[in-house]
C-alpha cells in the first residue's frame, strides 16, 4: 500500500486519496457536472499562457507575502470552502483548518461543514473566511453571519453559483445523488474499514452549523438559493460590515454590479466544474474582471489550480490570489491533516521554485510581462 511519505506530487496524493476512499466518495469528490468539460478545461486553460523568465536577477531572497481583502497572507493561495469534510477523513474541517494554519494559508469554512463555525475557530486562530450559502433560509443565514463574526472570522464570502442541484452523473451510478448507496458502492465501503473507523468515531455525520443530517438539508436546499438577488446580497454585505466577497461570478457584467454594492473581493469560480458545465475557465476571465471593476476589487480565482506556475499565471493576469479545493481534500483523504499539509506544501514549494527560476523576487514583481499568450491558444 503506498503511503504519504512516498507522495512527491499532487498526482501521487490524488492517487493515494483514491485508494483510501470508498468508490462513491471518490467519484463525488473528483467528479464534475454533465460532460465534465469544465473539469478538463479548467486545467487546459492554463496552457494558453507561457511564462517569460528574466535572467541574472538576484533571487537569493524571495518574498511571497501579499494582502487580500485586508488580510495579510504569507503567500497568495487560500483554501476554498468545501462541505462535509468528514466524508473524506475523520478529522474533517479540523484537519484541514490545522493544515491551513501550518502552511500559512487562509482557511475557508463552508456553511455545510461537518465541524461547526465555533469548533473550527478554536482550532485555527489565524485568518479565516466563512462561506455562506443562503440555502438554509434568510433568517438562519443572518444567524450564521453573526456566529462567524463572534467567532472571529475575518471575511465573509457568499457563494452565488448554486441555484440548482448539479447534474453530477457519476453520483447516479454510486447512489450518492439519491442520498444512498448501490450494492456496488456498499461493497466498496465495506472494503475500506479505516475510512469507516474515521467516520464512526467522530459521531453522527451532521451539517454541524445547522444541527441536521445531510439528508435533511435536501428539504430546504434549493428553494432559498433560487431567491437570491442583488438586493439581498447588499443586505448581507451591509449586515456583515467586514471584508466581503462573492464566490462564483463568471460574467464581468455582474462584477460591475458587485463593485457598485461594495464588495471587497470577487472569487471567479466555476465551482471546480461541479455546477454548470460549459462555462469559461476562471483564469481566462481575469483580465475582463479587473477591467470591469476598475482594479478596485480584489480578484481571486479558483477551479483547476494545481501548480505553482498556475498561481503565477493568474497573478500575471491581474488576480490578487488563488484558491484550491480538491488538492487539499485529496491530501485530507490520503492522510488527514498531514496529507492536506503535504499537498499545500508541495504547491508552496513549487511557487517558490518557479519565482526563483523566473527571476521574480516578490509577488509585486509578477506583471503582465511575466507571461505571453502561447501557441496553444485556441
Ligand atoms: C467536495 C467539494 C465540496 C465543495 N463544497 C463547497 C461548498 O460547500 N461551498 C462552496 O462555496 N464551494 C464548494 N466547493 C467548490 C470549491 O469551493 C471550489 O470552488 C472548487 O473546489 C475549486 O476547484 P478545484 O477543486 O479544481 O480547486 C466544493 C468543492 C468540492 C470539490
């Protein structure tokens, strides 16, 4: 059986995660919507840009620090919010939040977390973002915002790309889409006793912030989300008062409205290809978003970031930071906190190495001249 110490790359960690997870969990984690075109294109889109190194620059000292939405970052990568982390490892969000702290990364906690706002805040006193879904209802959403404020989360992000349950076709085969298991996925669960142990020792699986089981969430899940409008976004923004971002915008026209209502950040995201298939890869939208917001809103991207060079390309196009989702979840599934830490560390080491090889000594050195459009542009 391969182990974490034999993992040198994100792909190695991904392969180990696949072995450690029952089939259904793996398919849910890895999969995308419809034909999974976005899932593939999120990676391919980075190939449109080539890096342009400068030679003979003294790169003996490199400063990766930056700031995003008023938060000081040790390096320009943050963790994307992901729900129900205990499905991947018993340590769940606690393991991921600890890994974030160890690697100097900002952690984002999902509304649909399996450990609560308060439990995660206790474990990670560093910079944290709380991610809000309005699916549980407007009143409850405002309660969640207040809890995040009291618990010391620095920023709030509202996810806006989940107005319908996604069509993730792998999940029909495993039974997850129907809230159950097929005989084949049950057999796979039984073949993963270590995973079962991790799950059962943590008590019953709950949406910890709401105190209900994941199956109950389906009752309210989509009704409220379909009612989200700009007026409500403004109310949420005003209620929170602190640094506020929208996550899941893909149209620069919406960025103009977002700026008008006073957002501090926009996370361009296609949810890692898990919601609407056929939409653009976020990296290809950065320039348009920077222009639409007059460079006054911090632009962040996620979806498909796997390499240090991806981060440099995104920043050269005008992003302030990037976020990763699956990579740290693969790490968590592979080996809990240590696995998530390793996945994030590999990315950080790559970023540092790439900065060195490109002759860049600080994040501010990354400019449009750091890249050019390559022959693969379609
Ligand atoms: C298993 C899983 C659960 C997710 N849950 C949430 C969530 O609760 N809230 C949210 O805003 N985004 C959620 N996302 C989307 C991520 O925040 C992020 O946009 C996406 O993972 C980025 O793409 P990447 O996985 O290619 O890095 C989830 C993603 C995954 C893979």
